[in-house]
């Protein structure tokens, strides 16, 4: 893959705007061709609010008008992102450093993830007391930290009440070769899941999948 495969967002205002998760949602809806009204309906946003963002995206060269559909009255205009791959260089943002840029984008995403995790977790045991942090020794030099929305249950939860819910930070010890193998395995799984489940289908719902893997300092 070369630089030509990517659209570099060098406009400072555009780069900073796309670090905001809500603005990013308003932009990402146009990865597929959409009319303004349909996009607003999907996002559950007022048309006027999305129109404000769309006009900015067009001004910044991120979205273009693709076609016009004639009809009685005002024709319907359709819009789409100029490509499906964008890169925001750190130099185009107002952030102090790369860490600040990462935090600027991920902090609100993590906040929403935690809200969704706790809400769903408490559905498992609606009458449970407050949850907390579980620390478990895995071996003499390994441990995991799991944030649980409910206390460890004293009785086994019925299988049909269980929900797919997982949040864990785990210290593991790997050789360089083992780390590469795990990285590749996770990447292959992530790629397969995206290819098979990227579009909403009947009887499906949206889940947040967050993968992370890094050497510790």
C-alpha cells in the first residue's frame, strides 16, 4: 500500500474536527453514497445539523456530490467520501504530541464504551450491587485486571441470560517471535470479523470491538 492509496487530511480545521467522535460519525456515514435526509435518519440527527457538517466536509475536499436524482419538486442530491481511506497527520492537528492526539480521539470513545459495558453488565444481574475491579493471579508473574459491572456471582447465572461482554487488561510475557505470532493471529481474526460482519443484517445489533496490544514501558 502506498501513500497514493490514502487521502491525507492536511487541512488543519478538518484534521481537528475528525478527532471528535461525533463529527467523525457524521463524516463516516458518507463512506457509502447517501442523500442528506437518509444519512440524517440513519444517524438520528436533525437534517440541519448534518447539513452543517456536510458543507464543511465538501469545503475541505473530503466529500463530493456524486449525482442528482430528479423528482417532482426539489431533486435529491447524493454525496460520498472521495475515498475510503483517510490519514490525519499529527502535524495537521493542534495536539501537543502523538499521545495527546491519541487521547483526544480515544477518551470519548472509551467513555462511551464504559457506559455501554456497565449498562449491559447490569442487565445480567439487575438486582446486583455495584460492580468493581477484579484482580486475578494467572501465574507467578502474570495477572489480569477485569472491570466488572457486577460482583462475582455467588450462584451460576443461567446460560440464556449471559451476554457477550468482555473487558480485560492482561500482562503476558512473550518472546519477540511469540508476540509477532499473536499480533498476526489477532489481526487475521479482526480482518475476518470486519469482512463478515461490517454491515447490519436482520437479527444483528452493533457491538464495540476494541483490540489493543503493546509492549509495556
